[in-house]
C-alpha cells in the first residue's frame, strides 16, 4: 500500500483580485522505501505539492490519502496528528528552536506523544543523535552548530517519531557542496538501512541524480515521471518540451 497517494489535486490561491493556480490535476504515489525527487524551477508548484502531501497545506480540489486514509477535509487538529505520527519534515532553513539544545530540538516532537515515557524519549533521542553523528554536540544550541550540523539535527528530529516518510524542501539549498553531499549520503544511508521513504522538492541536480524516482513539475503540472534502472532514467510518463534539460 502506498504511504501517500495524491489523486487529482489542484490548488488555487487568491492573490489580490486574481486567482493563481499553483497545482492543476496532479496525481502521484509515494511507495514505501522510495528516494524521490520532485524537481522543477522556482514557482513550478513543487513546494506546494510537498506541503499538501505533508498536510501543511490543503488542496482546493482532489484527495490526499495517507496510509489508506483520506485526510481531505480533516480538521487542523486531525491533520496535526497525522503529521506527528506518519510524516517527518526537513526544511532548507532548518526550523530549529534557537533556545533549545540539539537534544531538546530532537526531543520536542516526542513531547506531543503522551504515550511515550521519559526513558523511551531519551532512548530515541540518543539513538538518532548517534545516527546522524551528533552525540557529542547534543548540548549545543543551533547558533553553536554549522549549517550541516543543524541540518543533521533536523534529520534526527524528522526521524525520531518513527516517520514512515520524510518530506524535505530544498534540503541542500543553504549548504556548500561538500556539506550537501554528506547530508545526501546520510539520508540515502537511512533510506537504505531503515527503509524510510524520502521525498525532496529540489532544483539541485545532485539530489535528482541520487534519487530512484523523479517527478518533473512545471506550471503546476507533472510533465515527466521516471524511475532509475541500472543507472539510467526510464520515463513512464514524459511530456517534456524539446528544449527542457535532458539531464533531468
């Protein structure tokens, strides 16, 4: 069963006196264990799609099904519960709480789970801090960490709730090349060893090249859908224009 299924989703925003269509009749499936890149230029709708998949935003029309349950039309509290227990998020600006240590930032989402006792919270936090290589920096606050270290804290925070899928919005955008590569290596290792699905919105070719599923989006519509076989992209759907970038 897919973790996330998006069925015929459209999203329209009101901007002044005009309606702006961010997504138009988009359908997509996220299977367990995938490493998926949603690629497209700025303003293409990729971040809007990621936010709707993650229950941060809601669709104007269409349906979003998470683990077999249609979440369309659910209340903000219901959507918050879905986010807390199924979905993890990584943002390009890290979104860490500056007054909390790395350990406290990772533990924070677990405080919304009353069924977890202090000992289990501690065990999970220490495990994922070790997983991302930050145990010795656990007491550091975000302003005492490098950009790559802060992104590692964000990854640990996304995983600590035992998320089935992690949604990452331009996770390498604010990182230098070497640090970005190390973050991609870490996420790919977690994907392969833990089976966690990752879905990225990106225009970074490094991210696209590491993915095993590629969704190309432009003007709010999917124009290519591919999977990697023996290192080569095979497109099951391809409506790209002749002048589009052949590498993606």
